[in-house]
C-alpha cells in the first residue's frame, strides 16, 4: 500500500513529546513490513534543515491565498535508514520563534488554524495526484494538527469536486485533551463548505475543532493504547467527545505504541557513558554514579534515584510528586527532573532543588541526550499521570531498567505490572502501580518502591523482567496495516 503519514512533528528533527517519536518510528516499521510510506510535514526550520536531496514538487496556493512550495526529499533516520518526506515550505507560517504551536511568551499563534489547515489541505491535494510520481492510497493523519485532512478528503475540497480513486483515511488520537479548537470565524477561507460546520462535522460547542474533524470524517480511528480507547468513550476522559466516540466505536482501535530499538537500547545507546544490557547490567551503576556526581547529588549507590522526564502539567501528576517529595527524601531517595511547562510547577521544582541540592536536581527545558542519561542512571521512572493515552516514558524506563511508578490509566495500565508478591514470584512484575489518583495512592506506591529496593535480589529480578518486556514496532505496524486495509474496504 502507498501510505501518507501526516504529522506536525517528526523525530529526530522536531520533538515536543511522544507524537514525534511515533511519527518517526512508524514509517520505518511500515516500510520494513513492505509498505510504501511517505510523510508530510510542516516546514519548520529544523525540519527543512534535515531534509536532504530536496526538490520542488509543486507551487501551491491555499484556499485563503497562502502560497507555499511543496518539497520532496529524504530524512535520515536512526540505524542508517531514511524516510521519504514531503515538506511544506512556507516561511511566513512556520519560520517563527518559540515552539511549533506557541510564541516565545507561550501564547498560541493567532493563525494556528491556517498554519495547520495547510497541512491537511496539502495532504488531500497529494491524495488527488498533486505529485504525478506518487499518489497515496491511504492518508494517516496524526492528532489535531492534521485533523482537517479527513474533512478535505470527505468533501473533496482539494480537487473542487468528486472523482478520482478512492483514498482511505485514518486518524490517530495521541491526546484527546489537545483538540485544536478555534472560533468559527476561522473557518472562512479554509476551503471547506458551510456544511462542514455542523454538529455532524467540525462544530464543537459553537467553536471549530480540528480534533472533531478527524474523529468524524475519517474512515477509521485509532488511539495509542487499548485502555485509552475504552477510556475516551466515557464522560470522565472523553473531553466532551465521548458521545461521538461511542457512536464510532466500531471503527476505533487501540494500538499500543512501541519503542524504536535503534534509538532506545541501553546496550547500543551512544548517548550513555556506559552502555549495558540485561545480561551485563554493570554499566547502569556507573551511569548512576556519574550522573549523581555531575548533578551535585550525593554519590550514594544505596540511594534510589527517581527520575522524571515530562511536560510539567497537572495532567502528569507532578503535584503528587511535589507533595510526596519530603517522604521521598526522608526515606533516602533522590529526584532528578527534566521538563518544561506550567510556570508554577517549574518554580516549585526549582525551589525544592535549591533547598535540598544533594537530593533534588531540576533541569527546566528538554535535552534528548540528558533524557537518555536519566533513564540510564535512574532506578525508578515517575509517571503518575492523571490520564495518559499511551506514554512512552514508562516504556523507556522499562527498556533501561528504571522501573516505572505509574497511575493505572491508559497505556500505563497496559504496560506496567505492579510489584505484588504474587507477580514478583511469577516473574511478571515490572514496576509500581497505584489506582487512586491522590497522595495516599501515590505514597503507597512510593513505599513499595523503597521496600523492593531494600531487597536487592528481588530488585534485580524485577529489573530483568522489565528490560526483557517486548516493545518493538513490528506488532504495532501489523495492526496499523490491518486498519489501513479496513479504511479501503
């Protein structure tokens, strides 16, 4: 099959979260399974800089008059492979300071609707033959940024009328909480008919939702874990779209994300000062000692090192970590955090690090190398999220023997087995899981982590089980191929 993946981010060129990791790894896994895959990306500076052998495919003009060049080239991928990519070269839309979505003051760009409508519109143009050399059979749109692609396909707005080969559409929800909601006035000029703004369409409580567009107009829907697929059909986690999702449950599939072994493997990870694996784990202790010394933490092998690599938002449960920090330190633990997000959380973790520098270290921002080093050094990876569609952080923790401590939701529930006595005895335990999202639930899981750490033989046994847990993309790619076939049925 010829498959076009449409995403706003792509690892290793541009990453703000797990979306980039999936967008970068899935095309490689599909290609390894014999599929003909290309990606479509916005022309952010880092993406254009990573595009080699670039050639112009077409000059295009969006319905509202925005001009752009569609380029085709290659993006180098881990493991010496590459991905064929289309990139929208439109500096007026994408060459800006800040993040892909916000300005330097952390305010969403006022024209985000048009910035990402162009991505969906270009996907539909490609589906209708914009590139004479290659035409997709399936368009796979990722998250709200690409949510208009299925609508453009459904209304055939790109070609100005119906006709041409049928193209299947698949839409993946990575996080339903981020929906791309805009005022209805932003619909003007986007090239969609007035009928698109309807309760059976883009209309969402009087606003326009790119997420709802993807959910309503796509032939098939997926999300990033089986448990999250069930959760988003409930009022508690449906973010106001649970009714639509229940109505479309017959075309919704939860496919658990995986880990790219070419990037995340402690045995071959060039970003670790001392690689290690499940058979030769000695390098992990060296990674820990080196990082403790570098960060100014007490260099103590008996102090369990808790690590957190995360966006700093209440969704991620960091207030539980803050509330439990005194207990963590009192029991002899250490915390090393890497993240950025809500200002009050950044300030709170900075203050705690300043007050206890030998026990707490805070790095605000994101650094890929440092993230790898945290997983390599850590004993426990904290992911106490209120909700979590899939979560890749806990999967990286498992691979690197940094046992995840998680709330039993979404993909966290699908990937981590609690260290109960029976699961340790049966060889199934891989981490620490709590059910009630409150200080007591988190605190009890924290105490279980300390209790297991004081039993080195059991700790090593659980760590070995965690590191051996299969998490490759082969099985996930096979499931996606099945969904693509269904979208064409």
